[in-house]
């Protein structure tokens, strides 16, 4: 069986930084995915518009089909991350369109975040952090495959009473 990365190259995606005009498509993707964090459209716009403002740096990446005939502006996955120089990089939200899962899209998005962290120069973070619902088996399998380990649990963290698991991965130098 081919790896997720091999399948991603077969399905020809590109990963790039989001533009303001992508916010509607990202919001629509996230809104159809109950496991993704539920953000208003303004949160995605803010990620793009204020990426380098204040002490917190933000990056919003999107994955787009690169196949001939793909609809212009279509987005099949996104990842939002932030970091305060000197601290960890936090993965704040991620989702891949159901029809594009297990194709390496999230792997490519995470690779882009790692490169972004390194580009944040001398203060690049040593770790990636995130929180995930304890019952989100697909996300847990993905993160564990990407080298994350569980570092803690927050009881009844979500509004419906589900626990959050805290995960961390070291960024390779
Ligand atoms: C979690 C999620 C982002 C993974 O995206 P993806 O593009 O399908 O992930 P990849 O194709 O890059 O997967 C890479 C590897 O992770 C593991 N993996 C990913 N999804 C998996 C699943 N459902 N079951 C088991 N392993 C899985 C596999 O090892 C996979 O490699 P393989 O396909 O060669 O076996 C996607 O399932 C999703 O959007 N879920 C809904 C939103 C969500 O839960 N967000 C997380 C909030 S914290």
C-alpha cells in the first residue's frame, strides 16, 4: 500500500499561505466538520490580516488541488497555527475535506508549519503543541503518526463535557 505522502503527490495538491479571499471557503470547510474548532469567519480573516502583528505570530495554510480543471479557489484542507517567540508553536485548528482524507493532505500542511516555525529565525520554537478531543480517534492516529505524544488531559474541557488531550511533538532542528 502506498504511503499518505505518495498518495498526496498522486493527487497533486499545493500548500500555500491563505489569502483574505480564502476565508469564506475555509470557514465553509470547517463548518461542515464537527471535529474542527468552530470559528467565525472573522477569525480566519484575522489570521491572515494580522499574521505578524503583536507578540503572537500566526500562520494559516491551505491545501488546494493542483490538477488540471480543478475549480479555482477550491480548498481541500487548512491548518491554523500560532506562536509567541520563545514559546511553543500551537496548532489551533486543522481539517481536511472528507473526500481528500488519507491522501497526505494534513501531513503536507504540518510540514509547512514546521518550515514556517524554522523560518521564525533564532526564536523558532522547539515544540509543537495542540489539544484534541479524547474521542477523536482519526486525529489522534494522525498526530501519533506525526510524532506527537500525549502530555496531559483536561477533564471536561469542551462544552459537551468531553475531555481534551494535550499533545506535543519536538520540532526537528
Ligand atoms: C485528522 C485529519 C486532519 C487528518 O487528515 P488527513 O489528510 O486524512 O491525514 P493524512 O492523510 O496526512 O494522514 C497521515 C497518516 O496519519 C494516520 N491517519 C490519518 N487519518 C487516520 C485515520 N482516520 N485512522 C487511522 N490513521 C489515520 C495514518 O497513519 C496516515 O497515513 P496512511 O494514510 O499512509 O496510513 C482529518 O481526519 C480531519 O480533517 N479530521 C476532521 C477534523 C479534525 O478532527 N481536526 C482535528 C482537530 S484537533
